[in-house]
């Protein structure tokens, strides 16, 4: 029996109520307080941004110019202080995403599984999900992917706006269809991106500083590359872990080498995506979302930074894949769901063990990052199968029919089929 809509809404309401209790610190989790970003950093940025300039000489500000909007938005909520207003907007954004998924899940070939994935995945990340503006970015990305099939111009504009919030939604263009639809999507994205970025650059100084803001970053302790140093520190590696660019990062000998290797792997991932587009034969209504999911997984696991809030990106895009009826992305989506639960364990619950490289902390990182790697491989294989292997196989099997070979003579056919 399939779960009913009332059951889904009840689960959503119950889990979100618990999340609110955590971000309002009625309930607490072990480890660092996750609401510091909102209560200190975001609120401090808002005081600077409201003067009409972007933060200068602040290494924690590493974001595109449209990120100013979700940071400033809580100031517009009446009767609430900054942090409660931000959490209120987070709940409203969460509601919007669920509504979009439920609406898109109606009809033939669609599924409510995506909405269920969203209901389960968001609380699995814990209170961090409501204490970062990544939820707002994910909402824009979900709306863009759901518009991609029938409204490519709207989708392109949303992709550009999302990229100006936090860069990664640009990956949604990886699966833009060939032909007129794809050109419309790309064209709208370019025009919107140039227009919005230009407006910010003219109106607010330092709007484009984000382009070079992260060039001196180290390797963040939760990333795939960080596992090298978690192990090396037990064999005499002389580096250290410090708060750097707003996160805990490895600094010291050979860190730049691992960071460069991560960049090289990202370039390899980009090359694979280009090769996939060259080889792809068939686009289906799910291809844009499937390709976005695969691309996002590839660039997440190869990044030198994997912050906990990145998981909400993957949950949101995976939810769109399931909503549109993408059968072969189910396994990667479930792996992402498991990785999200593992992320809650490594941050914030056992983050102290992660930073100090204790066996439990390292084991949790191996589990979470291993799940993401497997999910990435599985997602790419599924994408290749549905757009390259299967269509070519069908074309090869139907080739004899076009030449007349292997066909059944007319007089031997079932008369019921020839009427």
C-alpha cells in the first residue's frame, strides 16, 4: 500500500516542528552550535549589506551577489528578530519546495516518491538545514528543473538566478536538451545572469569579489581529499587544522597538491559530462534532472570542500528526479539519503572526533563520502544507459526492419493486427 497524502503531510509537519525546536535551541544536539552562522555571521553581513556595499576584507563572504537577498530578507519580516525571522523564512521555503514536488508529481509517469524523499531527507540533515541559506538556493534549483521540460526560458532564468545565489545551480544546464528548447534555456540563463550580475555590480561595490575569494582555501576536513590528511597525521604529517575561510581546513605540507588534484578531478568530471553530451542519443522528460543530479554528485565528491549543507542540494535534485519518474536514479537517490543521515552524525554530533581525526570521526567520513562516490558512479551509469546505451541498442535492433530483413510476410501476419 502506498502512503497517503495525509501521512506525508503529517510526517512533514512533525519533522519540521522538531527542526524548529532545535534551531530555536529548545532542544540541543551534541557538538558545535549550528545556529551561529545565522545569529552572528549572517546578521553581521546584513548590517553591512543594508548600507549598500558588500562585505570587504571578510574572508567568510565568498558568495555571488544575489546571496545578499536571502541574507537581507529576514530584516523585512515584521515583529521578529533576525534569527527567528530567518528560520521562519526557511520553513516557508521548505513548504514551497514540498508544494512544487507534490504538484509536479501528479499525472501519468510522475511520482510522489520525490516528495517523500524531500520529507525524509531534510530532517536527516538536522538543524543545519534551517541554519543556512542553501535551502533557498535549492528551492530555486527545484523550480528550475521542474520548468525545464515545458518552460525552458523560465528554467534558464531560474538557473541563472540560482547560480548568482550560490554558483552550483549552473550545473543544471548540463542536461539542457539539444535543439530549440536547449537554446532557449541557455539563452535565458545567459541574459538573466548578465543582467542581474551587471545590476549588482553597478549598484553595490565589491559585487564580483567572489570570483577570487576562495583561491587560497585549503582542504576542508570533511571533503574526500581530506581523508589523505586524516590518515597522514597518524604517520607524522606536520600540518594542522584551523578555522580558515569560515570552515575547519587542513593547512600545511602537500595541502596545495591535494587541492590541485581535487581541481583536476573536477575538470575530468567536466570532461566526462561533455563526452556524455556528444554521445547522448535521446533526451527524455527526466534527462535534464538526471544529468543535473549526476553533475552535482560529481562536482560535490571532487570538491576540496564538502560542507554539511551541500547535502540539501543533492536531496532536492534527487527529489526532482524521482518526481519526474526517473526509475534508474532511485538507487543513487537512496544512497544520497543514507549519506545525509551519516552527515548528521559527523556534523555536528561527532564533529570533534572528525576535527581531531579520531577513528570514529574518520569512519563516519569514509562512510558518508563513500556513499557519495558510489551514488555518483551509479547516477552517471544510469544517465549513460538511458540516453546512450539503451537508445543505440533499440536503434540497432530495429535496423533490419527498415531494410525489410527479418519482417513477417503480410499474408502470414495475424489478421486481427492488419485490420
